[in-house]
C-alpha cells in the first residue's frame, strides 16, 4: 500500500485587484491593524474571467514579529454574470528594508519577499464555476502601490 499522492500545482487564473488608500486602525489587541479597500480589478483565465467588484477589503494585522496577516474578502462578476465571492487569507513577510519600501508605496520585486494566500470560493452549485468550490487553491501574490497581483493555482 502506498501513501497519499504528492500534491501538484496547476495554474488556474490570475487577478489584478485594485486597492484604495489603507485605513489605519492603529494598535488593536497588540497588533497594528488596517483595512485596505478593494475598488475594482480584473480576473483572467481560460476557465474563469471577470470583473472584481468594488466594495471588498483586505483586513490586515501586522504582528510584532513583522509578519503581515491578510484576510481579503471580495466579489467577482464572471463574464457570464455569475457572482463568485472569495475569502483569501495568508501571510506577507520579508526583510525589514524590503517591507519598509512596500509600506512607503514603492514597487518592489516580488521575488524579494514572501506573499502567499489560500483562497476559498463561494459559488452557486451547478454553475460552470462550481469547480472553484471543489478544490484547494494557493496563491502567489505581489503588492504594488495601487494593486495586488495574484496567481491562483489549484492543488492537485
């Protein structure tokens, strides 16, 4: 009897999520918190593409160890009108000087820091996008001054 299979990653789609000015909540419960509004964007891929709708946000907590916890909630209207909601949580970390440059609004090479998330999708059963709610996904992300770029991979 063999053990479980080794997971693989299959590219699914990418998203460019436009962000607004962060709202700083200051220190809450020992961590610095802020809310980053999601104001729009696009999703593109062979099986899933559409528009990121305004109204979502990324709730962030900067821990004392310098790790940023992210929890984004946003909505995509697929090209055929199907509504898909996404809850995407993860972590961003890196050398202090790189994180300081990101915080200052600089565009930094994404290879210089770690930014990974694990999205979950809410989508109507039986829709052509039901596969989103039936698999585990991981994202590789990059933060820029006005947007976050995400590449979504299905775990096989």
